[in-house]
């Protein structure tokens, strides 16, 4: 029987997954004769079971340990305290506290190791109250007992209680060790209590632990986390002994204090000292590269990690992945992700957020779906990244699905997730849903208010300013993002007075010189037409960022002050500010406005040097600039050479052809758009209708007008109706044109009525002209063009009494025709002219040339033509009129 039992005992231990140590030949459990004795305590038994429990504990092999425990009970062996403590340690390390507690309760005799093991187990498992009660019952405590309790409170987030226990420990005259100081200094770090940390540093010096490397590492980490990086560095260089933990703490401290360059310099110094690297050190240096957007240096450190055999490490790999993602190198981030042998939750999250930040929302959602198929689960970071990805692609349907998934989890109560949901609905245009989420939030922070205010501003809702007032009323202090959204709302609504009030509040809050807020203020004043104030504000800014330069340049451009925009662009280059694609596109647009093709070509050359010539936004602007400057050949060349074309590029080319009278080419562009499956928009059909107008295709125009509504669900806007009025009118169908205006779903503007009035002059239709003029004057009684056009129509029809009446009204109302303006560039200088210009320095020379040309025209048999505006009250000299027009 004994022999058979002994055999089974051996066989039992040889089965996997029993610890590897049982395979070693020197280990022998017992002989048959020994086992057959009457269960007398034997030191060999004690050693054997304790050895098994210790080995199982070290590798956390619960099941073999339980089987050994069962074998010990069945055999009737009565363990010593040492053996029971080994068993107790096994259950504690495997987090089976119920079994550990039962073993502890059945112990006939306990020592401090027994109590410490159980206190440690309950402390680390989060049941610190149970650990405290055991600590209070403990007959004799040692430093390990106190350390376990202090550590338990620290791990449960109660840093203050940890410090309190440390103080009581000192009163009980218990000797500290390096672990005690490491724990309590970490508690000071958690509290970020510099004063308390320095006091404990004093205790360290007093008891003679200042030279201990573990305690020293904890001290320098404490100073760094208390935002005292200089003291941390000073202490570090005074340490007599340093190890990789010390270096790791200092590098991490530098990164946490946003001194990213110092963190990298320390890493280099550490390498020169020959200190080994670790996961935490790599995590810190890759975080530094991410913060500095130093992709090239990050790539070098990636090679360093590969050489030190950390390439396959999941934690280091995730840090590398995150670095590439934040450096906008998403292809490399994806390669690192794919090469990782094991994907954890953090690696998925890093890639999801990376894709969302890089405007690749669809890829971010694909990684999120990949995560859902694993057994890793997801957390609030995963969900926030997924909602951001939905916002990027404006995927409302996808966002609703992720929201439904969130509601089923406790994450729906997380404020960060709620803010991400709110932001997603706002960016997807679902303002009503965003407001519902906001109203249902139990707790709101500054991000919540910023998100709902931004949602209203982005959706052009009038509640933006009232929400800002509500935010102030609940005592929430606005930040730069709040002011940014509110000022954008003021700019969009041209609410100058409100904008000035908010500007005053910005100054009082101390953010008046903030570069971001300053840029938005510049933009607000520009859009409200206050260019002088915008220029002053821009000049007063401490840091003139690229955003502020773009704001002022764009402001001059949108206010039709092209020279001002070009002047600021030149100043920007002189100050060494590197323009971006938006800057170049804006300045190219000003070249279009003044037909300055010379400057346009210079900027085009800069674009090529900056390697921005493939940017789709700039390509569209170049196509437009060359077209408006009359250089259709280069405009076509830019379009044909474009590596990428979006709907704006196609629209610009279609408009260019239409503007230059190539109607058939413009329609051909539209057909090619459909073949390329580029979705047309309102601007596309404006170009198409203008093309039809140029070549007189009435039926085709009506077809396209219906097509945009039926096939593409695009409701016609004023520009489309204006083009149709022009097309119908030019073909002589003035009644149809008037009927179209009357059937419009909205009120006609002055452009449409003026278009109809101009066409009436072409066909001499006085009746429709009078209706158009009356409607035009109802919109603006001081519009001189309506009187002049109607007067000329009366003159063409020889209705001289009506012509006289129009002239009397204009003279009585003191209305004058707005003079025309033209300009020409000669030797890099722009010369501007008004009708009847006499202020130009070479005015006399210019008029002499005009007189000479007029004489040559008459001698050649060409009679000058002037509008027939002769009446009893007004006579215009034809030669003078011709010169004025010229």
C-alpha cells in the first residue's frame, strides 16, 4: 500500500502543469519505509511540502499547490508554522484570500510572518479595512506589518492615510527601512505635497538612509512629481550610488514636468554611463519624442529598442506605436501594431486615438471593431477614441451604434466618455441629440460646457451666447477653448458689440495675450469688418503664431483688401514664419482678385519649394488664380497635373471654363466628374448653369436644374435661380423668367432683380423692366443702378419723359452712379484708375494718349458709342464720356 501510494505521489507531481522543479533529479520526497511510519513529524517532510508551496507561490501555480495541500491533509501530516506560512503565502500570492483566511484561522500557533502575510494579502486586494482590523489584533508588529498597511492605503488611493500610519509608526518607535520611505514618499508624490515631502526627506537624513539607492530614487521621484524638477536633478547628482531605477525616475520626472528635451538628454547621459534600459525608461523617452513631434529621433530610438531586444515587448511596442501616431506617422504606427506578438488594450487604444487625431476616422473604427472581437474588452479611452473617429468622418449612424454599446456598460457614467459623445453629436450636425446628452449629464466639467458651446457654434445655433452666460452663472470659469467658440459665434453672426464685451472679459481673465484666443479675436474683428482693430490686436500679441498671421491675412482678403493681405504676407516672410497651405491659398486668392499673375507665379514657386504642390487645396486655388488672371493654359495644366482632385478642384475647373466662355468644356468637366464618381454640390451646378448661359443652351439648363433636385437632392439656391433667370431672359423668355422669380421658395435678392432688369434692356421689354426696377428699389431705395438701367431702357424705347423723370429723381435724391475701377501692374507697381480719374501723377499724359486714340478712331471711321442719356436736363459730351469709360 505504501509503495503504491508513493508511486502515485511521484506520478501526480510529474503531470503538467506542475512546477518544473519536480523534474530535477536531486529532489526525492521520501522512501517507502519513511512514509509507512505512523505519521511522525519528520524534518524531511517539512522541507518537502514547504519547498512545493514556495515554488508554486513563486510562479503562482495555484492548482498544483492546492493538490499538494490536499495531499498534505490526506497524509495526516501536521505542518510546522514554517510550512503553514509557505501555504499561506501561496494562497495570498494567488489572490485566493478566502483559502488563506481559513488556513490562518486553523493555525494553532502563529508568528509575525503569518499575520504579515494575511495583512499584505488584504491590503493589496483592496480590502484595506480587513487588513487594518488584522493589524489592530496583531500581538507583535514589525516593520513589515507597518509597511503592508501603509502600502495598502496607498494602493487604494488614500495617500493621506498612508502618511498618518507612517507618523503613528514613528511614535511607536518602530525602525524604518528603505521600503517604508519608498512607500510614504510615493504617498507624498500622490498628494503632490512638497512641504510634507521635504519633511520626510529630513527624517530620511536623520535616520541615515540618504545614501540608500532605493530611498534616494523615491526622493527624487517625489520632488519631480511635486513640480520641483530642479531639486530632483540636484538630489540626483548628489546621490553616491545610482541604478536604473534612479535614472528611470528622473527621466520620467522630466517628461512629466514637460521638460522633454532634458528627458532625452538624460537618456543619452545614461547610455554613456552604461546603465541598462527598462520598459519604463523607453516609455518616457518615446513620450518625449511624441511631445516634441520628433519622428526622426523616435525612429532612431525604435532601432535602439530593437537592438536591446525590447522590440517584441508589448509595453515598449505600445509606447513606440503611440509615438508614431502622435508624430502623424500612422503607416509606421500600424506596422508596429501588426508586428507586436501580443496586442493589449493599450496598443489598440493608442492606434484608435492615433487614427482619429490624424483624420482617418474610418481606420480608427476598424481597429475598434477589431478590439471588440477580442476578449480584451474596452474602456473609456477606447470609447472616447471611437467617438472621435465617428466625429472625424461625420458618421452619425456609426456614432449612434457606439453610443448604444456604451449605454450597456458602466462607461456611460464616465464624464470623459459623455463629453466625447457630446462632441461627436455636435460635429455630426445632430445638435438636438447633443443637447439631450448634455441635459442628462449628472456632472459637467469645463470640457462638457466647451463641447456644447462648440456644437451650437458649429451648427450656427443662436443659443451659443446664452449657453456661455449659463456657464458663467453656474460658476464655471471659461478657458481658451470656451472663448474660442464664443468669439467664432460672434464672428459668424457679425455681432461686434457682443464680441467686444467678450474681449473685455478675456482681458480681465488674463488671457488677453494668449496666442490662441488672440488669433480668434483677430478673426472676429476681421469678419466684423474692423480691420484697423484687428491689425492693432495682431501687432500687440506677444507670440504671433501661424494661426494669427493666417487670421489677419484671411481677414484682409475677405474684406477685399488684397494689397493689405499681400503686405502682411511679406511681413510674415520677413519675420521667418513658415507659411502653410492655408496661407498660400489665401494669398493666391488675393492674386486672383487683383489679377496679379506675376505675384501668383512667385507664390507658386514657393509652394513647389515647400513641397506643397500636391496639396489638393492649393491645387484648386492655383487653377482658380490662373483662370481669373486670364492664363487659361496654365489653369488647365495645373488641373491635368494634379495628383489628387476633390470636388472643389473639379468645380474650380468647370467654373474656369464657364468664365472664359468655354461652355462645352465646362459641361464636359461635369460629365467627367460623374464618370469619376465625384459627387457634385451646389457650386458644381452654378458652374454648369453658367456654362449653359454662355452658349445659350436653354433646354439643357432646365434639364440640369431639375437634375440637381431629383438625382442629387440639392435644393436650388439664389445663385442657381439667378443663372436660370439669366438663361431664360437671354433666350427672350422674360415672362418665364419673371414667373420663376415669383415661384421661388424664398425672397429674391437684388442680384436676381438686377439680372432681370439688365436683360430687359437687351430685349427692350419696358413692362417687365418696370416690375424688376420697382422690386429692386423696394430692397434698396438708394440703388442708383436701378434708376440708370431703367432710364436707359426708357431711352432705347424713346420714352423721353420717363427718362427725364428718372433723372429728376436721381438728382433730387442725390444719387450718383458708382464709378468703375480698374488697375494694371507695371514693373511690380499696381496703378489703380477710377472713371474720370485726375489724381494719378501721370494723369495729363494718359488723357493726351486717350485724345490721340479717340482722334484716330474717328479718322478711321469709327464713331464713339455712349449710352443715350440726352435729355433737357442732362447733356454729356461724347468724347469726354468715352475717355471716362476708357
